[in-house]
């Protein structure tokens, strides 16, 4: 029996209690409370010590909670959103983005992180071109109303405008590159469920989106675990501390270093902006360098790369990651060159 097969999916009890439904809504409630609490007290990556849990948990246990438990909750929420999207795709088809441009616009107004956007691939794969799906998945963590507001208010008009432009270029370009690679390598099947008949696919679960959510989560559980452990290991190495010690001269070497550090970690929902604010104010860090770090730390990260490999396969995940890094480097270098 495989690891996946050994996972017991919550079932509806005979007394009418829908345990899968209760579990999902409990998780959504926890995430909502956490979001409100963090926003109210200004708690983010750089001020995590202000969190009540941080004050009474050992630091190592707090990090495990952050990189494993919180990641699991976020993925469950994202998977649930994906199953809902799949269920109502036909009914509300006119509201679904069909082009890369509309996918970028939709993604820019939805406040989701990379790991919660990735499960949407499963619900979109049979109805949208791959380039549209990838554009959505890349753009979703890069922009949302809060990030846009934070960009303009904290780092200024120049940074805010360039971040929007950079996000657009990266999301559109990566979507095209991945779609091209997809056709070049023979259109490999993507998603959790491969080609199969109705009886052997997710449809066997019927119309219960709650149980289907847990089935999907069960199938990617090992990847969630690996992604969380990898993110935790990168956190323990303290990659952000390297930025203060690096000789950032605004050249291509600086851009490569910052993009590499950004890709290794993940700063969600504007944490990269708050981290960059004092650095841009008190150092000579160039605008292109700042954008290289911001875009790379939100578009992809070690954790999301692991999860992407479950939905896209290793080859397309490699293409997506490489294309994202290259496009960020090109855009950031162009910004530094033009603004010199």
C-alpha cells in the first residue's frame, strides 16, 4: 500500500455530520482569523516576534508551525478553491479568463500565494490553454490590491509601477515559454489525475467538493511535506541575512545573487516590500536589484517548485522555473540599465 493509499479521507458520518465539510470550513476560519490578526497587529515575516504564538513557543517549533502546518492549511484552502472552480466552471464560463491578459488581470485582484494558486491547475487544465493557466499561477502571488497599495505607499510610484510592469512581462512570457515547451515535448499530461474514464478519476467522488478536496490533498500530501521541510531548511540557513553582507554593485552578479536568494525563499503578501524598505533607504541598492529580489521571492520558491512538479511534471516545472528566473534577470537588468 502506497503512502497516498494509506491516507484516510474524512467521510460523512451516518448521523448526518459532514466531517470533510466541517474540517475545511474550520481551516478557512483559522486562516481568516490569522489574516485579520496579522493585519491588525502588523505581523509579517520581519516582525514575527510580535505574534502571540511566537512568544510562548520555542523558535524551532514556531518555524515548524509556520512552514509545515500553515503551508498545509494554505494548500487545503487553495485546493478547495480549485474544486469549487471546477464545479462552477460550466455555469459561470463567461467569467473565466480565457486569454493571458484576462488571466493576469484576474490574478492581480485575488489575494492568494503561490502554494494556494498551484492547485487551481487541476481545475483549469481541461478548459484553458496552458499558457493562460501558467500566466494566472505566476501572476497571482506577484500582485494583489494589498501588494499594489503597499508598493506605491512604502516604496514609491517608481517601484510600484515597475513591479506591475515586471509582473506582467514575467507572467506573460513564462506562460508562452512553458506552453511552447509543452508542445515541443509532446504535450505530456498535467495535473494530479491523468487520462482516465469517469469511474477511475476524481469524478468518482461525485458532487461533494469537500471530500474531493481531501482526496486531492491526500494525493499531494508527500509534496506538501517535502516543500515544507525544504522551506524550513532554507529558513534555518538565514538567506536574507546574506543580503546585508553581499557586495551589491548593481551589476549582473548582484542580480543573480538576489534572484537566487529570492527563489530559495518565499515572502508572501508584501513581506518582500517591507523587507526592502529600509535597505533601499539606507543603502545604494538599485531599483533593478530590488525588483529582482521582490519578483523572485514571490513568483516561485523552493516550496512551490516542489508542488509544481506534482502538477506539471519535472520537465515543465524546470522550464517554468528557469524561464521565470531568466525573465526576472532580463527585466531587472534592463531597469538598472535604463535608470543609470
